[in-house]
């Protein structure tokens, strides 16, 4: 999705990420440092700068151009970023699969926005790419994110031991998947 938005509530939408979001991402990551630190890797200081975010967005833009990824931001119409949802490793052909990751600004948690966004992006993935399956993972301690995935119809596959280097240690991750359609794929 490179145009348009997905309305989640009257005042919050998902819209495709833009290169011009770099400064807003830097502010969002600084603003949410305490909220995200437990679930994120230790990041270099440059990550929290506009230049660092611009570099990340340029890399992402290349992946999007190659059809391998798509990313949306939570938007309240004020040129700020309040979280994001990403589909990465989009694989077409016989797999029709993607990985999903997401985070929501501390100011918006507890309002059902993550659930609405995950559902909306799964619907979009089915409609746009005819994806059959979406996978997601959470830190084993991130019960709130696991509840979001369960509400959205994701099923647990199991635990991946020492899966990601998070906050200075190798952390276990719970892995989930959602089948987007069970009917035969139209050709």
C-alpha cells in the first residue's frame, strides 16, 4: 500500500510511511524510550536522530520498492508518529507469507488501536497480495502483545529459544501465525 490510509478511529488512522517521517520517528522513539526499552535491542545514539531514522526509512523504501515490505504509521493528523505496523519478508509465489511487527505510542495504548491495526493490515495483505499467512513474534513476557494477536485470530506456534538479542540479552520469543484465507487461491 503506497497510497491511501486505513481509518482506525475517528481521530487515528494508519497511513503509509514516508521519507519525510524521519524527524517524527526520532521524536517518537525518544518519547517512547522507557515504554519500548524492554522489547527493543540496545540502539546506537544515531537511531534517535532524524538522520538515523532517515537512513532507516531509505533502506525500508528500497525494500518496499522491491515488493518485500510495507509499513504504516499511526497518524493523528499532526505530523507526528504514534507507532507503526510493518509487514516484512513478503513472499509471493507458493508461500504467500509475511512477517508482521508493530508498536503503539505509550499515549495510545489500551485503546484497542493495536488490535484494529493488526486486523486491518491482515485484511489489506489478503486483498493486496493475496497473502495466505502472516506470522508475528513477541517477547515471551509481552503478554499485552500476545493478547492483541489472539484477539486478531493468530495461533501460537511455540517458543523460539534465544531468538533475538533484546535489551542486552538473548530473549525467547513466542511465535504466532494467522491464516488469512482457507479457500483455494485464485490464479
